[in-house]
C-alpha cells in the first residue's frame, strides 16, 4: 500500500498506515517535498512508478477537487480517496457514521448539526451526502459567509442558528475554518467561539444525551473551548479510534485476491 499525500495530514494518513499494518500490509509513505516531483516529475509518472513497484492500493489526498477521480481507472492499483480538494472526504464520513451508529444503535431519524466552515469543508460535503442517504436530518450553522445558500442545499438540510441546533441535534459536528482554502477574514478568536463555537454557555443548551464531534485538527478555544474537547459528551478521540477500524474495513474490502 502507498500513502500518497499531496497535502498535509495526521489523522487520515497515519490511521490508514495503522489500518494497513494491522492487516499485514507493507506501507510506502510518500513525501512530495522529498520526491522527484520537486525535480519536475509529473504526478502521472510518480503514480506509474508506484505501479511498477507492485503497489496494490494507493491512498491519495490531493488539493485538486477532481484529481483522484481522474486517475482511478488509469492504473493497476486500487485508488482510495483520502481527501479531494474542497469536495470529498469519504472515509471521514464513513467513520463519522460508524461513530454515530456505535453511540445511538441507529442512524435513520437522527438529527445532526454541522457548525463552522461548511462552504469550504470537504468533510461537511461528504457528511451531508451520506447523512441524506441514511435518512438523517442535517442542521447547518456558522458564519453567513461560510454557509452555502439554502437553495443550493439538498432537502434534508436546514440552515439554522447554533442555539437552535444545540437544542435539537443528537450530535453536533464542529469544523475548523479552512484557512488554507481561502482568505476570508481575520478571525477574532473570542468572537468566533462565542458565536459559532462550543463553550460553557452553549454546553448548557445541548441535550444531555447528545454527543460532540470534530474531524480534527481541533483549534482549541476557537471551535471548542479547550476543557470541553475531552468532556463527557465528546467523542472526538473516539472518532480517531474509529477511523482505524473504518479504514481497515475499506482496505480489507479492496485487498487483492492472490
């Protein structure tokens, strides 16, 4: 298996590596800055190189929205999408669904709030898609400039306030602002947390049996007040653990029959 990450990553990259090693796979870790890409080699030739090495599965993350889609049928190895630009992060949405099912023992009928930078988040887009397929209601909240227009959203999504979301949601997924994808504004950290983040005031409004989630990395005291990251209702680190199990399942499903 080859980890081909053209963007920075901690959770996704290393959980795929742990998952592969637990399944007995050999893992090749690609570092673009130390590779021949820096000498002018095309990405196509880089991928052909790994194909020549006998790689069975390539785990690919790329900043281009459609790069992964463009290569999926051009090589002998299977391609796993580990994050595509602003539009997809399917393995994250699967581990989010697994975490929700583990918690509630059902999916249909749940109400999930997603708060933060919805517009530029690939996690939000993948979650919205899969939550709709599984008949969950989605509430969206965050700064107006970072929320899509209602007419561009599917029917199972509703734009609302964070206070309303806190009272109704079975789970609230907080997202960081995607600074690397846009230069929208200078954030006032205190103002953002008070209006769109999890703090002690908002925590009092959240249902006692609801859970807190975040795909990471967490900017403590911005999306979530630091001492609440590991509060009793938080499942943030459980999500990370479940990422290994979910990615083991993905790789096991794809493993070549020898």
